[in-house]
């Protein structure tokens, strides 16, 4: 469908979440195509880097209004916050001035010698008004991951791992070690490779050969990409979350649900009718309650809006434990990961780098040519 839309050379190109289900290389290609596209592009996306690279204008739909900004996503984010802050500061100054005038009027209105000044102050007060600052429709979940068991240095050891599916080799002789506090992004041109690796680490799938050894103090919590099986029941959200914390009071559970934007009667909704984004937020609540010292995320930004992605991004940065994750969100990888492991059926690359440095590293560029055969 994307190819059909792009290559018709339309006057107006309307794209609704075009980066969904695309790998990072294809997203990069799409960015370049749209940058060079001569006609009008209207796009909806939750990929922050994509919006930064492609967009020249941002249409901000909030406060039941549409405000057009000239600039990309980062400019809009900064400018909109600055405008809101300026309005708040101006209102504060106006309130202080109004209180000052009211105090003068109350003190001197009955004083004949000051009556004229009091009347003047009253006229000034009548002209002052506070600018309405409408509440935003945007809501940020309050995501914070912590752990309750102090981890040791050795978190995970993987040795000589092989895995094939339906006769097709996915993982070949993969070995690596993970230490406490590392935040490792796993990437592959075929996301199925990483999903299989994470399922192996969680003992949901068996490798063909090789060893997976978790540290004795490691406790891990897993966010699988295919997570619908968690919600194939008739439980309410409250009942569903209570499964993972059976000894806790209902108010404890409501606190976590509230942080994930489920308030009041939302707790009584059936989990089998939740949207994709609501299911993801339920899983985040489950992971927060678990308080594991190792977090594994397989494409956690799928189905999330920009506010939830931002909240998750910050929570992953702040988490003091270990994170293993994969994502097609460039900014998430860039800001969270301090190490990259890239896997193909022909081999792998294991490099301690920020993602942008990794992509420019000549050793990595050469190795990528080897493992992808191009």
C-alpha cells in the first residue's frame, strides 16, 4: 500500500502512520523519499525522528483547536511549551498587579485626599484580565520502573546460541554477556529474529543449541510484541492486574491504574475490548508492580501516542537496572541504549556505542556488509 501511494506522484500525499511495521532501514529510505518529494505531504506519525526529518510545519490539534507552527517536531515541542510558559508567567504578573491595585483601593477609597488616585486604580483594575489557559487534551502516563532485589554484576550469559524456524536459520553462534546497569538495543533487519531471541531468553522458546544463563540475582520482566494472549479473557482491568499482585489492596492497584490513565469506572472495563494502546499501558502497570531488575521490551512503542512514548522513553532512561530492548523508534534507541547488538542469520555485531555513533563507525559499516552480504 505504501508503494502504491508513493509512486503515483500525487499532488497531495496523505500518510497515516507510514512507519508502522517498517524496519529502521526502510524508515530511513522513506524519510529521504519524502524530503525530496516536491508536492504536498500530510502525515500523521508517532515517530519523533521521522517528524523532525520530514516535516516543515506542524499542525497541533489541542485545546479543541488547530494551531499551525512553522518548523519540525522538536521546534513545535519547544515553541508550544514556551508559549504556555509565557502565558502562565504573564498571568502571574497580572494577578500580582491586580492584588496590588485591590489593596490600594481598599486602603484609600474612603480617604478624600486619595479618592482620585483610588478611582484611577479602579479604572486600571477594570482593564486587567487573565488570559485563559485551557487544559490540554494530552495526558502523560506516569511510568516509573524500580526494582526490589539488588542485582549482582553478572546479569546474563549467552553462549553459542543457534536457532532456526521452519528450516530457516535465524541466529548463528550468538554469544554475549550482559552486566548490571547496561541498556542494550538489539536490532535486526528481520524483527522476527529479535522476538525469537527474547522468547528464548524468557524460556518460552527453546534454542536449537547453545546456553542461556541468568545471574542468580537477576529477576526479569518481559514485554512481548505479540501480547494479545494476555487479554484473551473476560476479566476487568482491575481483576486482570490483581492476578499479578494478589496480596495487594484494591487501592494499591487503583494507584497503578491511575498512573496509566485508567480512572474511576475504567477499572471495570473488560480487557478483551481494550485498544492496543490501553493493553500496552496495562502491561506497563504489570511490569511496574513486578519491580524486576531486568526489563525486556520487544517493540514497546507500538500502539502508543507521543505522550506515552515520551513517558516510556524517560522511564527507560531513569531505570537503574538493566534493559534489553528492540524498537523501530530511532530516538528511543539513541537516548536509552549504551550498547548495540545487531543480529543477522550470517552473524552479529556487538558494540558499546550510542546508536548514531554505531551507524557511523567504520568497523560496524564493514561488519554490516559481511553479515548482510552487501
